[in-house]
C-alpha cells in the first residue's frame, strides 16, 4: 500500500515544510472497498451493513529493504462474519484515523480481489498489509 490520501499529503507537507503542528494519531483502522475510491477518499465505495465494521490495526517499526521504508501489520486483522448477506467482491483497502467517519490516510488495491459471501470472515495475517514510502 503506498497511495497517500489527499488529506495525508496535505498534513505531511504542512508538518514538514511549513512548521504546521499535526496531532499524533491514535488508533488506525482498516476499511474495505468494493471499487476504487481514489486518493481524495471520503468513504466512497466502502462496505456498509451486513455486520461490516472497520478493524483496528497495529504496525511494526519502519524497516528498509534499500528502496524505501515500510511498516507492516504486527497482528492479525479479523473482520466480523458477513451476515446476513454477502459483502461482495472486495478489491481495495484503506487506512483511517477513526473506526467510523474520520479521515482516510492511505488507499490501495488488493493483490487479488476477494469475494466475501454470507457466513465468510475476512482475515489479514500479521505482515500481510504494508505501507511503504519510497
């Protein structure tokens, strides 16, 4: 995952180049999307209903592979069971600063779409989601 949201781009530029204070974030949350919503994300195409809820995520300290720094999820992220209906075909994820509403920080396409039918439960294992800056 590497696409900054418009919100995050402005915050980073203002904090690093204009001496504008930015409050440290608390928890961050993973959101799921049926279709691309773009860097100006305001929740477009995010799932809703059928027991869906964003899930809190924790990330490792930054490490480098020589081409940039990245943080990876440090624990499994398990979403609720889709009930009573399907969630559909998930193609994108996002990272938010709140469990509901809030500001989108990052958006990215999944490596492969995943269809979540009624009774299914989506789980990302630790290290499966990464944010890399190059």
